C-alpha cells in the first residue's frame, strides 16, 4: 500500500494555470475522488499523477519518493480509462497478461494471477473472448482487472462509469468500491458526477478553476460546504439570506443562531438542504413560517416541492410522500436551526 | 434503379474494364507469328520464347528487386509519416497532408526530370539503382500514407496510453499495440507501393542507367521493333504476377486483417 502526497502541484499550458498549486495527502488504501465541472483541472491532475502530463511545478510523492520525473511506464500505476481502452486485437486473457509480461513474470505466475483477478471481477470463463464480444459493464470490469492484476502502487480511474447506462452505473459504483476495499489499494477517482463521488469516496476533493475548493468526507462536503460554489455544485441547496445581529441571523424561517465571527449588520448566506425542511399542515399549530405550494414533483420514494415564502423567496423542499400537499395549498415550513450552514457574507 | 437493370449495368462496367485485359491474355496464346485478335490457333509458343528471352528475364528480375525495395522503404517512411500526421502534426496537419500527396498531383514526367537533374547534380548519376529507388519511393509514398493514415484514424490513442500505464516502453507499444491494429492499412499501402513500382514507366525511363531495364521499359522497347504475341505473353505474366501478390497477401495476412 502506498501513501501519495501531492505538494503545490501546478500545470500551466501557457494560458494561465490549469491546475494551480494544489496539495493533497492521500493515505494508504484511501479512496479519493476529484470532483468538479469540466475544465476544473481534475483530469489534468490525474494525468500528472499518472505521468501523462508533466507538472509545471510541485511534487508528487509515492511513499515519500518524488515521481515527477519517473516516466509513466516506470511509475507502477494502474489506470482505468473512460472508454476502457481495452486492446481490441487481444482476448481478455491477453489484455490481462500484457502488464504482467511487461514485468517479465514467469508464465505460471501470469496464469495464476489472471485466474485470481478474473474471479475477483466475476468474469471467470470469459478469458478467450475479445473485447467487442463483451457488454459495456463486462468491458469495464476487464479494464479494472487489467489495472489491478499488475498490483500497482496506486489505482487511477478517469470517469470510468461515464459511458454506462444509469442502472449499471449504480451497480458498478458498489462493485468498484467493494473491490477497492478488498484489495486495499490507494485510489484516485475523477468524476463530474457528485453522486458517484459521494457514495464511493473516503474523501472528496472539490475543484473549481484549477484550485481546490474543499477537501473533506462526503458528509463534510454536503453538510458543511466551504463556500457557495461547493454548496451549489454538490446536490440541491436553498440559499437563505439574513442579517446578523447578536450572533443570530434573522431569516424567513425565524432566528438562526450562528457560530463564527460575523459582524453585526452583515448580510449572511445560509445553506439549507431541501430534505432538511419539514412541511406541516397550516392548521397544525406548530411553529413555522407560512408558505404556498407552487408545484410538486412526485418521484416515487420522494416528493419535491417548490414553495413561496411570505417574503416572496422560493424554497425547494424534499419530503417523503406520506403527507401530500396540493399545488396552491398553504403550508407551514420549519427547519431545525442546526440544519442551516453559514456560507459567508453577501459580497 | 431496378435490380436486374443494375446487374446489367454492373456487368457492362466490368466488361468495359476487363475486356482489354482479356484480349491481351487471349492474344498471348496465339500460335501465329503476329499480335492479332482473334488468335490464329492456340499454343504456349510465345511463353516459351519469352521465358527463354534473357533480356526480358533480366528486366523482370530488376523490376521485382526495385519493387520489393521500394515497398519496404516506402512502407517504413509512409507509415512513420502517417503516424506523425495523425498524432503529432497539430496545426501542421493540413500542410503535412498536402506535402505528402504532392507527388500524386504533379505530372510524373516533371518529377522524373527534376529527379534526373538532382541525381546528377549530387553526383549520384544513374549507374546505380539509388536514383531509381528514390523516384519510385517518391511516387508510391502517397499510397502508403493514405492507407496508413486511414487506418490510424480509427486508432484510439488511449490504447497506447493504456499500454504505457501497464509498463510498455515506446517500441513495445508500437510493436505490440499500434502495429497490429493499423496492419490492414500498412499492408494495403505496401501492396499499392509494390504494384505501382512494378508498373511505373516514366520515372523508370528517365532514371534508368545505360543498359538497365525494367519490365515496362523492356516491353516498350520491344514493341518499337517487334509485333509478335510475345508482348502479350509478357503482359499476361505481368498481370498474373501483380494479382498473385494481392491474392497471396490477402490469403496469408488477410485472415488477420479481418480479425476485428
């Protein structure tokens, strides 16, 4: 197992940095996702870790050894590409054997390792097939097996699920995560899909414009986003504004106590996730702000409402469909004050 | 177009294309003393004359030798050029393509004359095959380039990257991954190079040394003073040889070409 440490890594193609002095410490066996919109530098970062791109500045250390000047083929990485990049003229077995042959392992050992890895990805019996004879999901698993069979120091995945259909994608998320845990390999996973990053990772690195916006566990990222950009990129969020006074923000939902240093009179933005809000009948006698249902979207397990508060602000709310409210109905909305997260003052 | 009409249409086109060849082949079995059609009796008489004609035999050997060398050299240079063109040319892509195809656009006789000047001004002369080979490589290069770059277009660069991530160096990546995958284009291009080189007249005519002769030149020379069916026998052999190259390559390597 390998610890990876990235220090002040920068890539500049000549039109300003694509990756701007980022530092990440990845623990042994940790699963890290680089998450961000396209062009945020996540793929460039991955390519630098792999060695396909030279770093303009900074260091990449595998177990303390700087590998910036080690060529890809000597870096001992396992990489899974977006379109799998299986060799079309080779059978599954030959694809898997390729990396082992490069390492000059004896034939017997190659055979044993291939059998073991095929079992691991549940493709025993497919060794004589050509890639074109496999389904997308099977090709994906061969690509994973090919990367893992060489027992690399680190596993790199570049949006590996982007070409799969929705159902298969969810299955593969679990599959990859389980496999990674069993093998215990340090893993860097690039994706623009926040659900993928959240469900699979130990920690998520959110990137915007070549910089790291936040590093944290999935719940850190979701519940305690570092700023407005992160909050809006990861899941749905309501931005509630209010003036600070005496360590309390007065909002349409009532007074919300805030910790942190905010000057009295400043206008603060608070993040409130749709599922943190409760909806109650208007005559229930509970505390809460009155609101009108604008529209609702039923999706089976959940209902999404758009509500208009008395102040005119629109709030998105997600609830279980146990109690349904009709469009146009008056309701009470309530959110526990600990579900508000301060994002900073309004610029 | 209705189906029977289309069939007839195709038959006419093929007849139009193949009739002259058929005429030559049939005329080569003429038993008479003059190149006429229809032949006066059938025999292998003129084939025997041809096979015993040392001048023609030498010309054939020269042609095969030049065609083989041309194929190898043109194959290597053309493949490398196509690889550069597809993967590394960047902004120069269009320029590289036009430059590579230029020999196709220029009249062959111009290329031949300029090469003749060139080989003499650099002191090579025409007494060795170097000038001739250079000429043949020049005019066959576009065919290798076109074929290889066409098969490179369907080559996913990620295959090379994957091989690299698995520990393969530059040469291994080319030999084990890229070459097998672009092989149909390389083989196709080489076949073109061989056949065109075997067939070309103008360039060979300009760049040949005194007393040296390729098959097309020898045939031309022969027809200036003779009009026997031997010429048809030579042509038929030339056709058979060319077709043999195509058929054999298809049989030996074709299985692999259609593998995926």
